[in-house]
């Protein structure tokens, strides 16, 4: 499998949205790359960032494919950039697309889509309502870009697709709140492990022990 992260720099409503700092200095592209690397289970899986702007330096294990700015026009489909990346890499198998503009998707969402692929061998598309894609996860067989296939439904709070500045700030707020809760849960687990008598104490916004 190859994971493609389409990351154009040009955006009519929010310029540079894929590359400006989103959380602790990391951009939307950085977060998508981290998810792609975290989900790698077969060692032969490739991770590619597809962009029209040279200058992006990918981390180890990731390839940056630079394409023509023409593929970033509003009239162009993302699948054209995906197909360009496939031809450039000489890869013509199953492709997963993780759009940077969906930073609220979880690793569990990605794993669930992979399970559906394994169970059905069909294309898989994440959605929020009905069969309309939310942009979070696409799994496609070669050249079957527009075949929705099996849909995987995601709740609204993980389905944000950033298009405007308001979308960016809302997603950032939800993301930060989620990370704070995860950090609180981690600290509480350490406290309980080292001090069993601390049951019921509260660290940050998370309460351990019995519910109030």
C-alpha cells in the first residue's frame, strides 16, 4: 500500500493552511505524516507527501513528490495529484489518502477503514452523514478513484474538513482539548500506578476513581 498526503500550498480561503502551525508548532501536514507513519504495519508501505511547492523537507521514511501548480487549481481533482504521485513512485496498487485538512481523524478511524478493506477488498470512504465523503480517509484501488465503495461513518467531532480560518480555529480548539484530556489521563495512570491511595484524586480536568 502507498499512503499519499496531498498538501497544496495555495488555498483561496486560507493560504498556506496545510503548512502553518496548528498544534505546538506542527502543521497539518506534520500531523498527517505522523499518523501515516504510526499506522504502517506492512514494511513495504510507502508514505508520500504530494505538493506543488519545493522546499518541504519530509522526515525519514517519507518521500516528497513535487507536481505542477496546475494540479492545484480549484478546477482540478485531488485524484490528479494522487495519480501523479503514483506514476512518479512507479506504484499502481492500493492507495490510502489522508488529507491534512482532517486533523481530527483518529488512528482508530484509519484502522477501521483498513479492516473494511481487508474484509471486503473494496474501496473505502470515510463519511459523516450519508455517503458524502468527509475527506478524512480514502482507500482506493488503482484508477478507481471515484468509486466510493464501502462507507465508514465518523462522528461530527472527528469529521472537520478545514477550508476557512474559522474551520482552522474550531479544529484547533477541539484538537487541543482532546490532547489535554489524553495528557490528564496519562498523568492519572502514573499517579495510580505509583500511589494506589490516590484513587479519587483529580489531575487537570480528568477525575480518577468513582464518578461524581
